[in-house]
């Protein structure tokens, strides 16, 4: 009989700038509830959950009257912590994931190594500095904090595009698909996929 281990986590983070409650399940069905006060980020997190087959709930209150920076950054922190906690000892995972995703005019690629060595390589430039009221520089901020707290090696390459919304959407969808692959259980893997014996 195979033991089914639920890979999920709940994270709460409260600072003078934000108050966040986040629940994340690796082996989900794409269920998503987002209420961050940052509509564009909610849209991207919904795409992330659905295309990665993750379950994700985010409830956040932040100082968005100042700007979106603290809220976006802290949600990235919480999501990274939740992923790391949910994966536990990482036994049996594939470890690596790679996804190309087109979104109309845009093509994004995301490559992941769940390595316990955090790094973000981010190669993306956008024609517009904002989408609606969302500053595009916050995409980097979110991904960097997510990679740092999840302790993953994350490479994001935006190959081309001319619509900023499409370009960012392609990145989040590619992130979802690459992470889904990297966190998948491979029955051939005994322990963790590393010559070190630990991830």
C-alpha cells in the first residue's frame, strides 16, 4: 500500500506593512481564491494556480495606499515559504522543470531546479512600465522573493512580445507549468535526486 502524503502548507505573516494569510497545496486541482488588494497580482496568481494544478488561497491587507510594493513582495515571501514547507524532505520529486508558454504575441520560458540554492536569473524587458496601475518592476520583486524563500533556482526568460500584459501572463503560466513538473513525484527516484543525498 502506497502512503499518500499531503503536500500543503499554511503561512501567516504580519508586519507593520502587511497582514497575509496564505494556503498552498502542491497536489491540488487548480482551485484559487485571491484577495490581495492588487488586482493584477490576483489575476496572475489565479493563472499560476490553475495552470500548475495547485490550490492557492491568499488573503492580504497591505499599505497599498502607498504603493503595491510591500504587498507584492510579502506575498512572494509567503508563497515561497509555503512551497518549501509543503515539499518537506523533497523525496521522490523530479527536481527539474522547464516550460515554454506562448500568450498571443509573447513567448516565455521558465526553468526550475528545486536545489536548496536560491537564485533568480531574470531576463525580461517590457514595452510599458505599468499594466493598469501595476508596476512591471514588481514582477522581478515577486519572483526574487519567491525563489529566495522557496530556496529554488529559478530562470525566467522572456523571449519576445509586444503586449506587456501578455508577456507577464506568459511568465506566470510558464512558472506554473515548470513548477508542476519539478514538484511531480517520479516513482523511479529513490530518496532525493541528488548525488549529495539531500536537497
